[in-house]
């Protein structure tokens, strides 16, 4: 799993490839510094008690005004910001632009209880790690703190693109998007997924393709890397135990997940 930059953890080395065991959420020794923002102190006390009791890794601090909240955020030591609708002096939506000027941006969970849709998290911006929680109960909030908080402020696409470039892949190679999509599916789960059915299947559906077409595209990507990959690609294979083994789609995904988890 990934964590926002700055979250403290003592990482445990994960292995990849056949027989690899995914490190569960509960096994990560982390501290999540969570800022709760709302005009209602009672609501924040309820959030704090519930979240800290359910997850001892969470440390909550409540803020009612935009001024004190911004002062804390400028210190750069908040990992997750939960905006609860309104602050004393402005609406949460009005506060969002202030976050974009921070040197270190926290991941933002914006509660929107005015929508009668199934609870979900949707990206509000490709540049900022900001997600919308719809119809959020406390249980929903806890679940969302487990999932988006694993994502760094920089988008997965940008991090992957840097890696792809270092491997010598062309910026015009459209097959990269399938690899990134498969990684997103894998990293959004806390258990091991079946490669074709549970990872490639949703990617194929997203791009209106068959699983066979996505599988074929990723195999061509691997062939390109083996034929024209840089020394960085060869070093990657060696570092993750793939130097003397055939690089399959599954092995590549688990190795990439491990690399991203260590950044």
C-alpha cells in the first residue's frame, strides 16, 4: 500500500512474484495525522472518538476556523484533512483553493452529505489529492481513510510515467495506460486479486475492450521493454528478482507495486 509523503512508518520489506504475501492494512506501523475541520465541535468530538477508537494509528485534531486550520497546514505535518461542510468563517469549497498554495499538501477528504447517492470517493482534481465522500457515515469515513490515504499527493499516473520514461518507453505508447490502470486496481485492494478476472477485467471494461485485448497490449509492452529497455529497466528486473525469470504481467505488477510502496 502507498502512503502520503511524510507519513511515518517502519516499512516491512515485501516480496513479489509467485507466493508473494500482500502486507495488510493492519500490519503497517503508521501514524496518520488527521485534521478535522467543521464549525460543529460536537461533531468533531464524535469523529475523533470514533476514528481513534477504531484505528489506533489515527491522531485527530479539530479546527473550527480557516485561519487556525491554515496555520496548522502550513507547518506541513498533516497527512489527511477531513472537511466537514462548513467552517466558522467559510464553506469548505471556499477553503480548497488555499490548500493549493501549500508547499506540502495533505490528502483531502471532502464530506458532501447533501447527495443521495451511494457512498463513494471521486477525484476532484488530477493535480491535487482531493476526494469527495458522498453521504458519508462515520463507518464510510473510516473506510475512506483506509483507502485514499494510501495515495500520495502526486498522482499515480505521474509517478508511473516517470518510471516508464526511465525504462525507455515512448511517451506515445498507449499500452502504458493499461499497466497504470491495472496497478490502480491492485493498489486499491487489501487482498491479493486474480490477475485476469479482478485486475485486467475492470481495466478492459474501463476502456471498452476485452480482457484478451488488454492482456495482449501488456504483453507487447513487455516485449518492447525486453527489446529496447534501458539499463534502469535491467536494474529494476535485478532488484526485484526478475533478472533470471520470465517477466509476466503479474510479476511486473507486483514488482511495480513494491517499488511504489517504497518511494
